[in-house]
């Protein structure tokens, strides 16, 4: 196989890179030149839109494509290597066709070099779809789309033992221990408290302290169904279709795909994706919608009461993502705002659903 190289910054790629790629994947075209522009707000990877100028263009030559490549931040690259993010995203697109392409952009090309931890993911351009905004939050209609896509994802491999055959998939039987142990995650909470001390009130600290003290028992105590999960199922990782878009919703950033609790994705999205004012108004209706969509996909053995209990349990997951990611990836002003916003929303979700009571069962 002739592969284009992975050692060049994506904004410095030349026409020959795409000509090699197109020859490999069967696109009838000769690239004369292109423009490249960074897009999105990725913390772990760099996303670039390519607009092509062709010397020759066959019927299947795309006008534009989107590529995802390693981050320009050394801290983010090291985090990705520690957590196996780049390999996992490439393998997700290669392994799960019942999901990839149905609720994601179509992937034209994937490549990963384990020696250098470099990767390339070349996808269809979902424009004019718009990326969700974690800080702004979303309305109920977009949240319903997210619940529908979550049901497709989870139902695709509900209680499926094939998930345990993949050593790169988080949480599988063959997966190595996570790069971050529960004790290490709990330790990051202390650093987060120190860094953001002036922006944390007593209510936030109480929830964070209680959760950190409950690790690792919290992660081990779940008893419920498992499925293929996204594990970072939030607005910044979603492209919402506008008139003329190819899909009503495309979910991206599958670096954290795993075998896990389906309610984890649901609780994480609702807790972080809706504002603190809107979530209580729509929370139960969105859970009912997800549950109905699961049944429409053929999953009829999961009661709504169990879903709600698990939803309450996994409200804590968003807290851990907020403080752990803040300490592990490139620090930016938007990142700080986003992680603090997520923390506040999830802490409100925990309190208003009485999730702190569930932690008492671990003592």
C-alpha cells in the first residue's frame, strides 16, 4: 500500500499528499492546489478543512474534505499517547460500520503509526452543519437529536460480547488498564482546586470532594447493561445539520470510544449540554425520548426506572471529565470557561437529582 506520510503539519501539506491519497482510495482526480484552514475547537486533535483546486476532477472528486490530525500542543499529544486516543479513533471508524457513517461523517481514509503516534482521519465535509457550543448550551430540539443518535449508538452493540475482543477499546476485557487510574483521577481534583480556587464555591467543592473520595469504588459499583459508548458525548463533539446538510446530526471525536454504561453518555450530555435553567424543565422528557428510541431500535429489556437510577449515578462522570481534562490538555481561555461551566452544570444536576445519596451506598 502506498500511504501518504504522517509527519507533516496539516497546514503544510502539499498537493502530492492528496494525489497519493486519492490514488490509494480510488478518487479520480488530480489536485493542482488547495486551501487549508483550521476549524473547530479540538483540545486533543487538529481539524482542518481542505478546499480543492483540480487539474482534473472525475465524478467522485470532492470539492472539500475535513481532516483530523494530531494536536499542535505537545501536552495534548502526550495525553493522547497516554490514553491511546489517536489509535482508538482510527480503529473505531474501521471496526463499527453499524455506527460509523450512520451518525458520523463518512470516513474516506484512516491511518495510524504506532511508532510515532501520528494519525490522519480524512472525512466528508459536513458543512453547512454547525458545531455545538458547549458554553452556550443547546435547545431541546438539538438535545432530542442527540438522544436519538445515542440510542442508535448504544443499540448497535447492546450487551454484545464482541466488544471484549478489541484491546484498543476502553473498558473491554482485553484492554490494558487505563492510562489514568482512579487514584490518579482523584489526585487531579486537588490540582484543579488549587488552580481554580477563586472560581469554586463551597457547593462545587463539596461535590468534587465527595466524588474524588469515592473513587475507585464508584466506577466498580455499577451493575447494569453495557454497550458501545462515545464517553465524551457533548455538544462540542456534534455537528448539527442545517438546511442542505447531509445529516441532522453527525457525532465526531471518537477518541474515547469504549465498552461502557449507556446511561453514562446520556447523563453526560444532558448535564453539560443544557443550561442549568433549561435542564430541569426538559430532563425527564429527554430521558423518556431516549428510552423510546432505544425501544424503537429493538432494546426492550431496559426499564425506565433503571435508566433513571443509572442517569443519576453517572452525573458524576461529567465532574471527573471537567476537572481531569482541564489538568491534562492544553490550557486555553475557552477551555477554562468550558470546563468550569461543565463542572457547575453537572454539580447542579447531581444536587437536583439527589445523586449524592447514591455515594453513601459505597461507604
